[in-house]
């Protein structure tokens, strides 16, 4: 673990409906805590140690709701980004690119080559207790998109 890419790309998922930026403060703080904890647990599971450096990052958020999403997909971004401060990056100013997408059950979609963590997240959506909303987060320091 001597290279600088010890942590990235970094992926995790958590069950639950993301809270909007406009939600009540207590709900938003509870959601941010849940996101931060899921990220911390994945860091502990994925790497021996992680040192956060101020480097440009790209963030991808996929939301798999169990029904049509009531709010706007862009409103779920900021609470998730804020929750990752100090866990995945030093400051959310490091995030240069954000991709967010919802995958509602009424729309046909598929991933050609999902990563192991995305596959786990997708398997979680169809839990034994019925469908479960899931949020999947991917953070990368691959800046190849800059050459678009």
C-alpha cells in the first residue's frame, strides 16, 4: 500500500431514501451520519490505512428508489457530499465533477459491467424483505474526463 491510490476509486452503498437539501435539519443530519458511517465502514473494509490528500475528484451517485422519486434528483447531492468530508476527502471543494442518476423501477435499465460494489448494491435493492431503496456512491481520482 505504498502508492498514492490507496483509497481511490472508492465505492460504497447504503440502504435508505436520501434526504433532500431542503429537509429538516434533524433528518438531514441523521442521513449525513448514516452516509458517513457507511463510508467509514467501507474504508475500514477496503484499505489498511487511508491518508486523505487534497486532490481533484469525481463523484458518482446512483439512487435506486423502490417507487417513482418524489423530489428532484439534484437535491440529494449536497447532503451526501457534505457527509463524505473528512472520510473520503478533506473538503468537498476537491470534487470537480458530479454525476447523479436515479434508476426508478418503472424504467428498464442495466449495467453492462458493474463493479463488485455496484453489484452488491444492486443485489441489496431486492432484499428478502422486499424492495429496498439503495444509494450507491463512487469517488474517483481518475481525471481522464478532463480530456473531453
